[in-house]
C-alpha cells in the first residue's frame, strides 16, 4: 500500500497536472491550431507519467510492452506536437513549403506504425530490472541513442526559439523569452538525469520531469502575457454589456469579431469577414483606410475619430471611434470602440440652429442677422436694411390668444422668406419686429420690392377658420453707403423711417431721407 501511495505521488500528481493543463488550454479556444497543438502536447506528456505509473505497478516482465506500445509512442507524439507548436508560435511555419507543412513534423509517427507492424521498439531499452521500489531500464546503447536524439531535438528547439526571438519585436517576444529560458533548463535537466543513472535515488526516466517545467512556463505565459486566452472569452463580458459597438479588425480592415451592439448599430446580420470600410459613406472610405493603415503600421492608438457609418438600411449615423492595437493569437488586430453619437449630433445641431434661428418661426434671429449683415456690409457695394414692424399685433394676441398670435407670426415669417429669398434673407429680431437684409439694390429696385411685398401681404391675409386677419405693417428702409457705412447707423436710420410710418398712418413704407428728392414721391404712406 505504501508503494502505491508513492507511485501515485510520483506519477499520478504530474499526470493530473498535465491533463488539467491540456483541458484548460483546449477549452480556451478549441478553434485555434495553437491551442489544439499545445493541448495535445501536454496530454501526451501526461500519458508518459500515467504509463510509468502502470508500468511500475505491474510485473517487470510487462515493462517492455509498456515501453513499446505506450511510453515510446507517447514520447514521439510529444516530439512531433512540440516541434509543430514551436513553428506555429514563432510564425516560422509561414516560411515552409506547402508540401512540407505540417506533414514533416509527424514523420516520426511512422515509427509508431513500425512498432505495431513489427511488434518491436528499437528506440527504447527493452531490458528492465527492479531496483528498490522502481523498475529501471537498462543503461544500454538503445537507451543512450534515444537520450541523444532527444537532446539534439532540444538543441534544435532552442535554436528555433533564439531565431524567433531575434525576428520578433512585439508582445510575442516575451512569450519566446519564457519558453527559451525553460528550454535551457530542461536541456540541462535532461543531460544531468538522462545520462546518469540514479538507480534507487530518482524514479526511472527522471528526465521526463522536465515536462513540469514546461507546464510551469505555459502557466506563466498564459497569466503574464495572456497568450492562450481566446479573445472571445477575454472580452465576453465587455461584448455582452457594453452599449458601444466593439469590432476586432485584422490588418486588412476586415471584421473578425463583433459584439451585439455592433450588429445593432449597423442593423446587420452578418458582419464577419466584411471590410469595415464598406459600412462607411463612400466619400469617407478612402480617408478611413489611409488613417487605419498608418496607425496599424505604427501600432499607435487613436481617439475621438469622428465619422459616419451607413446601416444596412442605408441610413447614416454619426459615430466616434477609439482604437488600439493588440496581438491576438500571434496576429496584430485593431480593436475599435465605436460610440453612436447621432443623438448628441442632433442635439448639437439643434443647439447650433437655435443659436442663430428664432425658435418660433425658424428663420434667422437677431444674432444671425447682425453677424451676416456685418459681413455683407464689408464685402458688398451696398446693402439695404429693412425694418418691418407689425401694426396692431397686440390686438390680435388680446382678441384671439397667444397661440393664434404665434401662428400669425409664423405665417408672416413664411411670407417674408418667400419674398426675400433671391435678394437676401429675413430675420425675426423681436416680438413682432422683423429685419430684412437685401443685397445691391438700387432705389428703383427697392420701391419695386416694397410694392411687391405689400401686395403679398394684401393677397395673403392670415386665415383663422373662416375669418381673415389682415397683415398691416410699418416698414422703414436704409441702404449703404448713402445712409451710413456702419451697421448700427443703417439700422438706426431704417428704424427712424419705420417710426415715421408708424406715427403717420401706419401700413406703409418709407426710405430714409437722402439728398435725392426724386425718391420721396415713391415712398409709401398710409393706405
């Protein structure tokens, strides 16, 4: 019973460690070849320990069979899978001819077939003796050849790791450093415990305990460099809970992974494999591609990249993107965090609109008028300021209510916009006061414009049910440079002209006095 507990401690504990590692590695991402290879490698190493447990608990006569059909074949699988894994993790496999990859790594497995066909194993010792509690192989030529071939293999692995280390400049270099350090330790371990017989002191094949160093190295790599964690698991919580769209994009801009918010944002059922640029407006695609390529090459993250995306329904939405570049499964990827700012843009546009527009009538406000008129005054030969004040508007509010009064103002604004559309623009600057800005008008043209405007008011009264409410206005005009060269002066003179009409019969227009007496007979008056 004591012997059984010893065998369990010496062999079964390492077996369980290796099997646990194999399952853990495989479940992290069973779709990736690196995970499958490393899982198989670790499982095969565990099989070495498990085979030794059964061999030492069985009669000595059964040891040759265990070595032939179990231990030796598991060792060959360790050899093939580990070499294949080293080539994958260092990207050396990309430099191999297609005809050789990956079959060349599994040529040693032909020996397994040879073993079953000829019922013999020439690569391991077939002579065994029980010394103390363990059954040891004879230290003969077959044993030493096997050890030497294994150590040559270790030297080859170290050479490959050194080569890979010199050609990597990214996060994988840290992984290679860990594997290289462990490979050197295992090589020393194999030399010490493989070429020296520690009969009665160490268990048989003591060199295979170097596999525990590999298990420790893999654990460090997984935790320190997060090498084997699949990105689906690493970002599962973020994918499921983050309201922002998250895309994993390869070096060519193709989408490799997308979270639920991305599908919602783009209203798309199938994003994977499609270039992200396809979901941008056509005029934005070239800029985005150039921007992404520059940052991908430098691995330099970017923030607050504002653009639009186009949904499956061809609707454009404003978004802002943050991006960083990460290595996942030894390949550099772009991680895009996309925030939908459509509502913010709409709110911003609304705020900007009402900063320059009257909230009731939606035409320009006082601020907008002053800024535009000031700019036009500087660059044009002449501008005209028209001050329009409603006559009797207070009575409309008192009689019909403020809601009807508001509707009356909206009707008035539409008429003004219609009349001034090709000549300038209209603005509401106060409760019942409007300003018009006209460009490069002669006095005769101004009289024609005013005649047309007053006729428009006469022909388009405000209709309330079956009742018509007439539009009556007092209007004053001034123009540069005759009536002033500053905006304030022109507005003041137009205001004076308007008040002249207001106090002399209303419902007419007047152009501010000038030295040209011919204008006065054309000025409007009470009607």
